[in-house]
C-alpha cells in the first residue's frame, strides 16, 4: 500500500470523481514506483524495505515467542 497526493486540489471537486481511479492523473506515481524499485533489501529475495519492515514487526521471534504463546494459551484455557 502506498499513498499519493490526490490528482485534484480538493476531494469535493467534481473532477475528483473523474480522476481518482485514473493512474495517468497521478504525476508522482512514476517517481514513487521508481523509488520502491530501488529500495530493496537482502533479507528476503526481491523484497522492498516497507514489506520487510512490516514482516519484522508483525512476526514473533521463535525463541521468546514460543514461551509467550505457551503462557498465553495456559492462562486462556485456565479461565474457562
């Protein structure tokens, strides 16, 4: 997911509806996509930095993760 400036000055403008889904209207799109191609990382094959960072922060480390999930599961099932 990326964010780009809208191709019109105001979202309430009638032209907003006309251009919102036309990728040609986004002047900054080629620059942004070009930068994403250049920001690569060696951790994962063909990965770009934002995806690698998202994976890093969303994943649970195996070493403490197993213990944490074990404690959580025991506490959860003991409540019932």
